């Protein structure tokens, strides 16, 4: 099992930026693909971005492509989500997840094994 703790959420105006971090502990972090998902009130959890274990391959939801960047530092057991040009519709609780999967399967939440508790991101208009 991988323990995950997100940080970096907060309140930001539209057009602003935030960087989320997800610190991992437990099993070997560099073996796991990592994903970011988000859940807005009254909506289902939605895929945002994923990165393969080495950090070479990334995959994004169309809604964030060109604005968000996922990266990882395996030496620090941490995955990041840089969010730029934020919009009010980006408001949600953001979760990181770990899974032994290929990026091709990364958009489905049920493919992940471990989840963090989430961090709130609120974008005001």
C-alpha cells in the first residue's frame, strides 16, 4: 500500500496558478503510475492527469490540456500538478492516486489502488 498526502490547494482568482503536491510513502514510489483526479460538488470524480513511473509519459484530460502539467520527482517520492490559467470550473477537491498500471488505463479511477484524502481548490471569478 502507498500512503498519499496532498497539499497546495487553496483559493485563487480566475487566471491564477496553483501547484499541488502529493507526497507518497510506503511502497516503492517509482514503481507506480500516478494520477490526479478531481471531484466537484454533486459530480463524479473525474480524471485530470497521469504520469508513468519514470515520468516520461503523461496524459491529460481535454479540459486541462495546455493549462495543467503533471510531473514527478522519484527521489522525493512526490508528484506535482502545476495548474495555470485556472477557471471557476476547475473548482473541486483534487485527489492523487497511485496504481500499478499503464498510462493507457490511467483515466479510470477504478484502476488505481491507493488514494489521498484530497485538497480543495477554489477558483473565484
